[in-house]
């Protein structure tokens, strides 16, 4: 760069270095400079898109990714990067061919096979996804993603399972907390499939131990966030907004049926699925300009009382429409939006918020057994059963307050168990709540072909089943300390813990 400040390749390489060090703002500026010097630099467009998505500038990221694609790149790295950006923007169907082309361009790269497999899984092509995950594992036997991913979408049996291979992999990777987390969760799932709940819990504890020692989970931060949400429910309902738009927010704790309800409702011709969006939280953060590096925290929620609600609601709608191209009504199923429910309803007068509830013990178990993204600190409570129970107690208190304070015409609670046991009644009720007429295809939600980028991507493509009800009973002995916390808080009664 000193020798030739106009060299686009030098700016590009410096951008890659900055990106590797998570200096995404600097990286974006360097990639933009490379493009200015060489307008048909497809790789620079793709990497700029990746920096923009990391900076939560989704609309610009999608524009840059599409600009890269329009230049017809042939190298695998650029093709895969375009796919990654589109996936992170929620455009999973659009991303899929770029991943496929990346694996064709460089078939010896396990990471490209993994990304392709994940995209196929989101698209619902489970057989092709399994094959792509196997290519990932075969290309690099030490890539700890391929084999565990196969187990997560494939029923394990005593006759046909991957336990021996996973145990050998765990032994080799035991000192790598991220690898141990991934492999151990797969082993827990295998033992659960084979009806060995004790072994499953043991593997979950082993899987989480290394990462738990590294993260900085502070329950007081969670508590402050719940308290701020409760305050918002008491202060915001009197505020007014003229923002247009009637999205349906489906939220609650993870693994409680949010994806199921989203698939039911988005099967309606009047609703499109937008996926799990961070747009509302980001719009609020940008307007409040609170100093923390967290998008959602107690200070930001408290500051919502002073923002221009019309601008907030309008900004959210513009953000979603610009990057996803959705014109009509849509669903937003980010679980954490439950904390923003009072702000959402104040900023968008026509919006609806649906909160999922599930049996407290099943919610506890389903959250603990889920491997959340390790970079997403909001779910750090799930590394121990006791922390998960304490988190549930606070969630329960908040939602009960919401049911008292928020307008019943626009905020409702739905219980996962009732949806499973009486699908049509609950579907009709929720559609009426959303001011939509009943449509028969909502009962055939498993035939919905839209991509699903959540942990439920395999389950929601099957007809409704009841095997997940009261799953906690099989694990009850190992859950005792956490169940004691739920009982002490009044979330679980002694009668509920008695043998069924």
C-alpha cells in the first residue's frame, strides 16, 4: 500500500486481515476502497457483504452480495461467501446454488461441504443434506461438524448408530471446548434416541463443561433485562405511534414451539415467513444509542420510553422489506422478541405478539439439551440446568405481568401442549387473533416448503406428533436440583412432580 496506494489487491488483503481480527468496520472500508479501485472485483464485493452483515447492516450486505454474484465469480471462496451472507440475511433459497457451486469448484474443502449441507437441511432436503455432511466428514475426518450434524438429523438405533466414532472423536478433541460441545451434544442425542436418558444427561454435562468454564454468564444481567421488560410493559402502553404494518411476532423461550406455530401461521396465504429477525432490536439500539456493546440490554429497553415510536416502527418495517423483499404481512419468529413485546406493540399499533409457553420442566430440558450458537451470549444460561431453571423463573414472572398489562387483542399466550393435542382449535384461535380467516392448509403445516433455519428444521417437516410431551419425566432423576428451583418459585407444584 505504501508503494502503490491504488493497488486494489493490497486493500483487499488488508481487509481480510481486519476481518479475521473482527475489525469489521475497518474491513468494510478496505473492501469498499478495493472496489473503488477495481469496480469488477467480485471477491471484494463478497467480502464487503460479509463485513456488512457482521455490522448488522443487512440490506447493504444483500446488495453487495448480489453485486458480487452479478460479476459471475468462479472461485469457491467467493461463491461460499455469497452463500454465507445470503443465509445470514435469511435468504436461504437464494443462497443454496452458491454453496453448490463452491463445492463443485473446490471439492476438497470440508467447510464448503458443511455450509452446503446446512443449506440443504434448511431447505428440507434431508437426504441430500446427510450426503453433504458425509462429504464434509470424509473430506476432513478431523472436521468436528460433519458427523455430529448427521446424528442430529438421523435417528440413532442400537443397530445403526455413530456412538463409537463420536466417542473416538470426543477423546481426540476433548481439550477443544467448542469441538467437545458439538460432539458431546451429538452423543447425548444418540443416547436419547436409544432411550438412555441417564447417559444423555451425562454427555450433556461433559459437553458443556469446557465452554461453561470460558463464558462469562452473569445471571444478574438476565435479571436486569427481565426487570426492564416488566417496566416497559407498565410505561409504554399509553404511548402512540402511526407506523403502518401488521407483522406477527412469534416469540417466547426457545424450543417451546415457536417454529411449529410459525409454520402453521405462515402456511396461510396472508402471511409470509421472514425467519428469526434481529431487525427490531437493532432499530431500537440505533435510535437509543445506548453505550453497551449489546444490542439488547436493560439500558436500551429503558431508553425505549424516549424514542420516536413512529420512526421505530417505520424503520423496522423498512428494514425487513428492503432486505427480504416482503410486501404483505409476515411473521417474525425471533424468540428474544418476547423481551421487546411492550415496545413492539407501542411502535406498531397493528402488530400482534404471540408468546409460546410449554410445561416448565419440558422447557427446562429442551433449552438445556439445545446447543445454541456459542457467539450469542443471550443463551448462556443453558450451560447448566440450575441456571436454565432460574432463567425460566424470571421469564415466567415477566410473561404473567405482560398478560395483565398488555392489550389482549394484540398479545396472547399459546401453550405448546394445546397446539399438539388440538391443532385445529388452536390454529383457528391464532388466525382469528391475527385477523385472518381460517385456511385448511394451516393444518398441513408440514407440507410448507419454505426454508427453516432453526433447530426444528427436521421436526416441522413431519406431521404433528406427541412424543415430545412430558419428555422431562424420562430425565426426572437427573433434573432434581433444577426442578427444586422451579418448585420453590411456584412454577412447578409438588403434585406435578408426582409420578404420572
